[in-house]
C-alpha cells in the first residue's frame, strides 16, 4: 500500500510538473508573469494549488486545507531562488499583505562565507548547501526572519566587554560586513534596518523570551514584543551537526557578559569573548 501511494505521488508530481512547464510557456506569450508554479504536497491533505507571480503583485490560490505549521515560502509564493522569494516577501510587506505570511514559514537557502578575522576574533568559514531562514514574527508592515539553526561559532568581542552593547561588537561588524556581502549582496533595499542602523543582528532576550527591559529590542516598533515563533519553547532550541547548541542574543548582561539561549531553550549568559557561542542571524524585510 505504501509503495502504491508513493508511486501515485510520483506520477502526480510528474503530471503537475509537465502542466507547470507548458503553462509557463503560455504565460510567457502574454508577458508580465515572472513565475508560475504548481504546488503539490502529498503529505498535507489538499495541499495542491497554483501560484502566479505577476510583477510586483503576487496572487496565490492555495487550498485552505494547506495548514501545515511550517510552509516553504519559495514553493508557496513562486520564488525561483531564495533571493527571488525575499523580493516577493518585500512586495507583500510594502503593500500591506505581510500578515499573509506567518511565523514558522521558511525559505531554504545556501550560506557560504569564507573564514575571516576581525579585530582579533576569528569567524570560521560557512559552507552550507541548504539551511532554513525562518519567519519568527510578522506585523502589518514587516516580516522578521531568523536562521533556524546555528550557522557558525564565534565570540562577541575579543575581550570580555559589552561596552556599547551589541552595536559595538565585533560580531555585529562581521554580520554586516563579510556575512552580508557574501549572502545578501545587492539586496540592501529589501532590508529594514535596526534601530541602530544595521541590516543583520541577532535576537534580543526580550524578543526570544518575552522578558527584559522595554529598551531590549532591535527595531523600535517591537519595543515590548516577544516574537511569536519563540512563544513555543521548542522553537528556541537550535542545532548544528545534529546536536543542540547555545546561541548568542544581543542583550548585554552585567559588564562582561552577553545573554544567550541555551541548548535546552532556556536563558543564560556567557563572557563576551566566548568563541564557542552559536550565531543565528536575524533580519527584517
């Protein structure tokens, strides 16, 4: 029975792929249609639909039973690549449709960054073929993403100091320098800068745990907000190499520490120079 279902799913996928290919050719005759895709997910009842992406307007016709907790946005919105999908997300945000995207949705993407040293802190090379950039919060104007897993290990600073907060850290320089240039080069216009004026950050303690000071935020509009995705305890746990890891938060603690989310999803803190801290970048579109 299982083999029959798998065969049926394979045949259905081949039929839909063929239909998608011919429909793209027809759409091309009329112009203006950037992407078309048939979506078929046999593991989710009724998850078959058509996605049309026409210029800056995206119209999606997805069966309402497509209610899986986590949806692949590239398949849902018709993006041909992660960069294309981020462009479509920005169209949703700029036209007041951001809430059609929901926490838990994700974009699959590669991350490749060479090893680099900044102010005495070494950040290892990243060579990941596919990882998930997850939607952690949505409001009326923006969509907030955090990488689902730890991408690399690295210290906040060479020395044990948190003077100036996250905005003065070496990690911030790395994320908005080599990391951004290698992963999101040319995409600056899509990003909503943080209150301190940079493109990439890591979440604050308040954004993850809903506990902290009112000034513990990356974007002023989120000054009292806990990200919806992190309301579920399990979503605060990140992994790398098939093991759970602790990961940095942007919130300073005392004079020499920064907070972090532990490998079991709790809150703690470590010296700013701890080079085994996991890094899971945060961004806003």
